[in-house]
């Protein structure tokens, strides 16, 4: 069988699998829910959402007020400890937080300090993440509207034509396409200090729980991928083969849906039917 035929057969076989193969669970990524307590005994419900992978985590804290998110500017981890920092502007002045939390299985606990305007106070935090066997986390409804709006992203990976232009960052804004279950994303980003633009189109078949993802890359290449969204915690994608310089490339993507406001991607690639190798990781946080 010719190489091209082998890759097409592999593509069809992978998309037919009903359940994705998951790597070992990340000890930090996901949504952690619990309470923040002050020295006066006042408790506030908070959620900490961490996305991405080790060395490139992103995240937000919610719960201070309806619709209020504190975007994390710094996340540092050790084997058992997580330190996060974030800030936001509020009606009462600038708010900043720093938490240092220790993980014990599915519990995060520790202390921190919050500064609001000229006032600062110490807090204690207790967060938990439920076992997957009881309630899969996170429970994000599979719907096209999930993507609508603007997302900021950071992607760390190799410069590997024709699949990747390398480490980059920017925003992507998705808007509805009339008369169909599609959204179109306008990407504005920066790579190696230079601006670039791309266009992404996403389609979703709600009955089949399948996704079509098309990327018109800044290099002129076209990526077309089919995705399986039967699981609320992620989507697995496989692209149609791309031919360049006499070789065939296939991209495999795992998109982890960590919350309504964050998702991450892990990309791997294969050349001429060879084994898949890591290409890069991306972290996306909702900006609107």
C-alpha cells in the first residue's frame, strides 16, 4: 500500500474511535472550587481555573463579584505547591492577589493576601476538585456558542513548516457565520516580533457531536481537521494530510476544555506515516 493511502486509512481509523486516549492527568490543570476566608470569619465562594501545561500555565480566579474574573499573571508550581498572582481593576480601585497553595490529592489549601486600593488583608483558601468517576470536570456543554467572542492565547512550539510558524501569541475573535452552524475566527498575533494574521473557521454538528476546524494560515497553507466532541472535557482532532516538498504531514490535536473561560491545546505531528512527535502547546483564555 502506498504511503499516502496508509495515512488516509490511519486518518479514518482514528476518527472512528469512540473514546479518545488520554495522557496522564495534569495535577494542576482544571477547575478548583471552594472558599476564601478572611480573618473576620467571612467566607466567599471562589473558583480557580488553570489551563495549559507545566511551564506555560494560564488561569483565572472567579467569585469576587458576579461576572468578575481575575486574570492570573504568574503561576509557579513545584511537585506539591502552587503559587498564583493576579490583578484587575474594580469600581473600588485596583485589586491584586497572591495565593500559595499546597496540593494533597484533590485538595488545594493555603494562604494568601489580597490588596484592594490602599487596603490589604490576609486570607485562607480551601479548594477541591471532585473525582472524575463521580462528576467529570469540567462539565462544559458541547455547543458552537462556546467559541463565540474573543480569546487571548499563547502558543509555545517549534517552527516547523508547513504546520507551525513557531512560538506566538495574540487574540482570536469568533463571530457567527449566517445560515449555518459555523463561526469564523479572525486571528491577530505576533511571532518573533512580527505581526501576522490568520482565519479560522469552526463548524459543529450537534447530533453527531463532531467538529470541523479549518485554518487559513499566514503561510498560505490550509489545515482541515475533523474533531470528536463526544466528551465534555475535550475534543480530539486529526487533520487531512498536507503535502509539502514531496512529504506528507498530519497534525493531531488534543483540545482540553478546562472551563467556560479557558481551554488548552496539545499538538503532535507525523511525517510520511511515521510516529507522532510533540509540536507545541497553546493556552487560551476568554478576554470578553
